[in-house]
């Protein structure tokens, strides 16, 4: 799924692909619940290795078997917390792909920073 040219993408993105494949059905279900319950039309999954305070952990805080933890948030929360700058919020929302077809991932790595990607559900 991710391009193998390491010059184009941070290396850590390749390490999250297997987690996304394994968790795709669960992520799609969580995303659908956020939208169906009218919480947000912009669900965002935050993949991280350390501790973060944004969103709600959906992989279990004590699950040491996972290399990456996943928190579920929304674009609105990320804008409110200034993780997405207010000036860029309209562009972000305008470019948001269909959340029933794609998972919006904010991948956070302490060495490579944070990157938004849209991962297609299988």
C-alpha cells in the first residue's frame, strides 16, 4: 500500500501498515459509530508508540503486544487542541476522504514527527 521509496515517505509508515491491515474491520466499525452517533463526520485514528492525551485509546492501554497504540479522535478535537491549526482546518476538512471508505490516520513518531494519511479499508 505504501510506496517503497523511502525518500518519499517516513520509514515508520511501513511499520504501521500491518497494524492497519489487522485492525481494518475494527477501525471501520469505530469510524461508523462516530458518524452514526452524530459525534463527527471526521473521525481520526491516532497511531502512536508513547502516551498521548488526545482521543480515546481503543486498543487497550495495557496491550503490550501491539507495537502501535491507536486512539480514536475527531478532526474537531484536533482543531480545538490546535494539533490542526485553525488556519488549515478548512483545507483539512475539504480534503478529508470518505470515512466509510478510508481511515484517516494521524501517525505520530517521536523521531519522524506526525503525518496524516488516508488508508483505504479492504
